[in-house]
C-alpha cells in the first residue's frame, strides 16, 4: 500500500454572544419558545431591511487579531442565494470577495510539537433558523428564532495533517473564543459548529486532490472520528483503483460513518453579488489598533509561556490556562517566589480541582486566595507539615475559610523536623528493636520499613517521615 | 451565449410550461443581446469608500412583535412553527 | 370648485383658516371616488375608516393642537408600501391576501402627520412594468382617456390624483415608475435622491435603484409631501444623515442664471415629435425668463437601458426569492415535496413579466455569466454616474422628455417587452446614478393626452430641481387651473 498523507481543512462557525442579532435588534438568545424572537427583518417580511450590529464587527476583528490576520478596514457584505425553509429571505447575507479578516495563522501544539496552521479568512454572516421534526406532522417545522444570530466563519487552509492536529486546532480556536469572551462555544447548543474537508494524497506530492466536505460534525470527538473514517474510506477507494467523487457527506456519529448527502438535482450556484441594502463597512485604523491592544494573553500563548518559563508539560499548562481563574491564581502564587511553581501547579490541578468539581463552585466562590495557597504550600515545602496533613489543612481551609497557619496551629499538624530530637528517637527505637536492626544488617531490606514505621509510631505520627527515613537509613549504614 | 432555460428555471424555483419555454427563451435572449454591447469592465468592483455605513448599537429590544403577529400570514402553522413539506437531503 | 379639485396647498390653508373641515374634504374625495372609480380603477384597496381618520384631525384642530401642514389631507399609497393592518398586495397573486404587521417608515410619517390614507393604489406587479397592465388585480385607466394606460408602475397613484380620487399620493420609482405615470396622467412626480427617503417597508424590487416619492397636482404640493417623507431612518442603512430644508417654503420661481443642459441622447429617434416640441417649448420659456441653455452630449447614455435591466433584474431575482409559500403569501394547493411546492407556488403566484425578470436576473448572476453581464453592467453604471457628475459641473439642471410618447392604448405594447424596455431610456439614468428627477406636465397632444418634461439635478439638489419646476409651472400659468382632468 502506498504511503498516504491526510489533508484537512476546517471551517468553524461560531455564534457571537452579542445582545442583539446581526441585522436587527431582536434578542440573540438560545432556547426561547419557537418563533418568539423574530421581527420583520429576520423573518424576511416584504419590505424589511438589515442594519449591521457594530459589536459583530468588533468581535470579528478581535478574533482576526487573535489569529494574526490582516484586517480589511474597507469591506462589504454579499448575498449568498439559495432556497431552504430555514432561510427566510432566500439568501444569506455573508461576505464573499472581501472578508473582514484574512491571511492569518494559528500556532497549535500537538504532542508537544508546535505547528503553524494558516487561516484563510474570517468573515461575518447571519445564521439560519432551525428545522424541527415532530412525529405528528409529516413535514418539517421551521423555527426562525435563530435567523440572524451573528456568526463568524473561520476558514483554515488545508494545512492540517492528522485528526490529532485537527482536534488541537479546534480546541485552540475554542479556547481563544472563550478567552476573548465573544462566544460561549457550547457545541451542544450549536454555538460552535464545524465542517471538515478531507482529502488524501500520496506522501511527497504537493498538489491538492479531490476533497469531500463533511457536515453534521457535532463535537470535537466527532471531528476526530470523522476525519479518521473519511481518510480510511478515501484511501480504500484509491487503493482499489477508484476515484474520489467531490461531494458533501453527512457524518453520522452514531453509526461511525459518513454518507453522501442526497445530491440536489443541480449543484449549488449561490450567485453571490454585493448586498445592496448595506453600504461599505469602514473601520478606522485607531479603532482597529485599540481592538488589537484589548486582546489579553491568549491561552495557547500562555501555555507556551508556562512550558518555557516553568518547565511544565503541555498537558499541565493547558489545564491551568483552561480556566481564567486558575491561571490567575497560579500566576499570583508563582509571582511570590515563595514556593515552587510545579507544586503550585499540582495543588491547583489536584486538590483544588477536585474540590471545585465536587462542590460545583468556581474558584472565586471559594475562600482560596493566592496568599493562603502560597502559605500552605510553603509549609509543606519547608516540611513544617507533611503532605498528608497539608491536604487535610487545605480542605479545612476551603470549608471554614480559616487561615492555613491558624489551622496548622489549632489542629496541631506541625510535624517534628528537629534532627537532634529525631536522632534520639531513632536511637531509642533501634535499642528496642535490636533484632530488626540485625536483620537489616544481614540483608533483610524490609526491616528498614518496619523500623521507620516504629519510629513514626513512637512519635505519634508527628515526626517528619522523610527525615525519619533519612536518619534511619543513615544510622543503619553506620 | 446560449442560456439553459431549464437550468435557470431550476435555480429560480420556477416552473416554465413546455409551450412557454421557447417564447421565454427567445424573449430573454433578445434582452440579453442588448447587453452584449456593454463596454468591458475595469477591475473588480471594489467596495465604495465614499459612503461608509453607520452601524447599529448592540442593544436588544424585547417584545416588539408577538408570534401571532409574525405568523399571521403564514399558510400553515403547526406547534408554533412554519410547516413545510419534508425537506430533501 | 369642489374640494377634491383643489391642491393640498389650498386645502391646508383652508383648514388652517377653518374654511372647511377635514371631514368635508374626505367626504368629497370619497364621493368623487364612488363616481369615478369604476371607470378609472386606481385603487386595489380603499380604506374603510377614511371618515374616522378625518374626524380625528378635526378633533385635534378643535382642541387647538398644532398640526402638520398636511394634516387632514387625503393621500393614497402605492400598494407596495407596507401599511399595518391594511393588505399590501404589490398587485400580485403572490401577496393577494398579505396583511403587513408593521408600517413602512413613510407610512408612519404620513400617519403621524395626520394625513388621511384613502387606500392602496394599483400598480404593475411588483413594480415591474411601465403601464400598470401587469397587475394581477385589475386594470387602471388613464383619466384623460380611459382606453389608454395611465403609465406605470405607479399608475394607480397617478390616476387617483389626476381623477380627484385623492389629493396626494406616494409612488415608487425604480426605472421611471413615478415620473412616467405622472407624465402620462398630467401631474407632478418626483423621484428623490437615492438615500433621502427610507425604503423600510417598501416591498423591494431593485434595492440600489428605487426610492419612494411624492406625486401631486402641483410642484408645491409635491414639495410639501417630499419634506414630510425625507430623512435619515435608522431602519434603512442606505439613508443618509443630513439636514433637509423646508422645500415648499423656499420655492422662489426665479430662474435668472439657471444653467440648463439639454442632452441630445435623450431626444433620439424614438421620441415622438409632439413630445420633443413640447419639451423644447418649455425649455425656451425658461430661457426667456433668464436661464441659459446649452446642448450637451452624454454618450454613455446608450448603455443605460441594458445596465438598468441587468442590475434591476439581478437584484429582483434575489429580492423575490423570499416568495416561497412558507411564511406568508400564496402557496400552491397541490404539490409533492418541498421543491415542487416552491416551483408551483412561484409559478402560479407570479405573472409572466415578474417571471421574465426573475429568470433574467438569475441568469446574469449565475456561475460563468456574472462577469459578462452583472459586472459589466455595474461598470457601465459607474461610467454613467461619472458622466452625469461631470455634466453637472457646467449645468444646474438637465431637461429631457420624461417619456418618448404620451399614453398608449391599453394592450398595445404588452406583447413586446423589449419595445417597452427601450422606452425607459429617459428615466433610468436617474435611478442608475441615484440623482433626483422630477416630471412636470408640459402640455397635451392634439388628441388630449398629457406629455411630461423631466428635470434632473445633482444629488441632494431637490431645492434647485423644485425651484426650476416651480418656475416653469408659474411661467406656463400653472398645471392645475382648477377642476380635474375629467
């Protein structure tokens, strides 16, 4: 079998979480009663006209900056004409020739490796309605609430080469949208959608081959499965001497297969032309610059920085940055310099994460502060308390809001790390357990553990266990 | 230039009767012919900077219209939705 | 003289001086309509609450409230202008029973001013036509001779004013649809500068070309109505923000130093001699009063009709895609599946002229043809625009015939669409360039049919335009010597 390369391009549609729709002032909200969020404009009544929402342009430009795009400060909208019951006007207002943003890129991390994926364009457009089906009625039922919800469409170049890369790309796009606060990215609500373009070619060749577009990819996991299935399907055809038909296919996640969408009698001819009801969009340079400056440090940049500055593994860096409050907490603790970043990371990802998961609270709703966490970790690092005690203190702090030092004091958690005292204790244990000492010196390694245990017992659990072990080991070797 | 009337009719979701087909074709060709003497176009139609558009503030207005008002002219409503024959594909 | 024979200006004065009431005006207009409507057929829908509307105005007058100058004046609206609660059919089977749940921006203005809406007038289906003959609803007859067309597509609006069935009306003009029927019915009609009147609520035909405009018996009447309807509207992104003067009060009637350009391309072979003579007589009249006249040449005019039909059809094919039987309007009774439903609905709902233009528009935008037709048409449009802008450096207004001929008999041209299309040569350049243009009566033919003279001016120069028209009106002793045309 020949060596094949998968070539993937992704089109992501994200609903923007503006207050009003893109071309009218209807509220842009999910989950409302059918056909209650509509007006003559988004319903396409005769005589209705669109008016462009300024926030949509702002949000799109910010995404453009985040993806390193060139911003077209002069652009316009175009009509995409086709007939469908969820498209009231019989055309969608979108952007064809001159999109708002173009020629950008996104650096993603796949298995620790950095890859640059070029972004062809980002443009603004309106969403269509929804078609519902009900057993009682033989046809389709159109709910137009979603008509006119603002969308940005982010189109990548076909630079992705594996399902893992596609996943990383999608996760990164999503994290940026969330970080910028322009979309709530709830795939289950349809606020982020993805169409996947897949083609295969022999490794080493450069030309793009026939591709298939896959729709109905409803989760990132489905994107991965869909890509893998589609690549396999195409390779099988080619290996069998066949040719790939360029078509649009529908991904069925339940069956784990894609099916050709029933081809309409004629291929779609969208007859794009400039939207005459809207004038030119002109954004002034100062505004574009101000929007650029308003972009916070983006998640993937933050991840790279954590990996570089703190030596974290990608997975840990990603988990910390995934939540803005986590990242803020981490950075504040790290900044104090009083404890090791690695430890801060572990405490946040293990103990804190478990706590917030269990209680369903956000970090800001708990008593934790950078000062308190730093103090706690510091006490563990210094050996003032054991790790186990630390975990207990942590829970107490979260549940009661008491300061860590106070808890350690009140609960008597401090462990004994006084070497002189511990040495004395070990000597006492040795003299009481001479047989074990002898056993160890005769090669029975397990005796060491037994002796350590006895020391801990003698100390009532208060001795610093690692120090005990160190002292015991040392004395045994004398 | 010979136009494929059937194809255009399909795109426009119009049904032209067989008898009317050739008449339609002839009429349209005559009209299109007069366009043939238009001068060659210069570069692509660039967006006109002269008339920039004033954009709308992002403020939602609630309760402007009720569902009843909006669907009052609909040929068929079921469960509050616009009912259409089953979509294909 | 009967009240319905008076001008809006006169009636407004009389109301202010309490020489008559709004109810009396409306009463007379209604009675007049009763007697002539069967012959004229100007209205598709006549409002049943005309007297209530008028009485409300009288009540406000009695309470001493300050009212708009046009309060209490009857007005008819073309049936492609949305009126909440009143069916708006566009003279099409497709919208035969469509009742808008909202008012057009101009309708709101008309209501707020306290004008009395008498009804919705007949038109060519979806404003596509120049004779009102493509209406699905009925035939409108020219008040000057009922066997002749009133012009189109705002034929009903023009006929209603000419016949005294209303005092003022609103029409829409995409390629001449206000000016041409005004000319053929002997009244005044203004197509305003593109972007000066809101199109919100105007059922769209060709979005980048059309404007709603006033139609009336005199220039002053027309100017008053234009003042009411013009202005920036936040619901229409193509409207322009600017200060508009009170056009009627600023009418001066002076033409000293007015530079008139006469483009020879608008006086070509197709223009009938009587019309040409009448227009030139008008030009000379103005010249004698102090205007200067120069003949100019606008060669790009030859592209105007093709460019117009390509652009208008392209936009129309898209604007009319919404008529699919799903949300409103006609739906075919028998169909199998969605595509069939669409095709039957649209084929049964639309008339032939509409279908022709939708097909044409679909074609010129279709893959492979966009560059050859649409793009070239838009480029030609730019040339025409530039050529006119250049002409206006040397001229204040241009004068041309409005239409090559007076009214023609009903049924005469409807079998040759191309012939009808070519007659638009005088009017389409104003739509393509977005410039304002007005048609004023300039006499009648030997057989008693009115002819129209068109004046064009630069963008947003309606004051200059209306002044020149007013001057002409004064110089020829007025267009309206009292009475109606029939």
